[in-house]
C-alpha cells in the first residue's frame, strides 16, 4: 500500500476513533505526528554506512515531547521498516544528536533549543523533524504545522541533501510544500 493511500486511510479513521475515545485535540495531534514519524522512515534513503548490519535498528530520537515518544513506542512495538526494527530513544540535554539516531524529532518542549539541536544534526545522516507553526526552521528537513485543523508538513530538500538523505517521491508528493532552498 502506498504512502498516500495508507496515510489517507489512517487519517480517515484516526479522527473518528479518537473522538469516540474522548481524547483531546492535542492527544489526537500527537498520535498523528507519531504515526507520521514512523511512516517517514519508509520513504527515506540513508547512506549505506549508516547501518552496519542488515538488522541494525532505525532509531527515532525524541527531544521535547514525552507524549510523542510514548505514542511512537506504541506505534513501533514489534514492527519493522525494510526489515529493520524501529526503536525510540528519548534524548536528554547533552546527548549528541549527530550519531544517536536516524530520525530526530524536536518537539515544542525544546523550542528554545531547536536551533542548537538542528545544528548538532547538520551534516549527519539524520532526518530532522520539527513542529513549528511559523517559519520552517533552518536545518529542519521536515516541519509539522497545523493547517486547516489538520496536521501537515513541509519539506526542505536542501536540508535533506546537506544531511546526505534521499527522500522518496511519494513523501514529497504528500507534503504541503517542498522548498529547494
């Protein structure tokens, strides 16, 4: 099943199920962002040197959002992407972000350190994902934003290329906006 189709099915069913469970809008957004983060891994090509073994896990590092880290753990449990297990790592202050993960999510709880964390990942094969409703942060490959009561994302091709990542055309097609700069 393609990214767009699986994503469309997820979004079509997620909102009604979450409403029925009486979850807050914030909880629904966190669940959707966690699902996106998990799905992104299937549409990114990392340099071969990133994975030393065929079963080396894809590590998703989370800074500034305990709720999204928890949701990601629920999404990833027992699942693989391209034959690789997926693990979630909560990042603490002082952790080196350049080599600790393949995907780095910087939540709103780290808003004051977003630029610092992005700088630490720059030039490393890390898919950086932020959640800023204003301007796309420099160095962030993907940025979540709320638009028309939905979670959308923008992509910076330049940031992806700087980090040595190839993004699949299916991922680029479902982005709200793709910037080459």
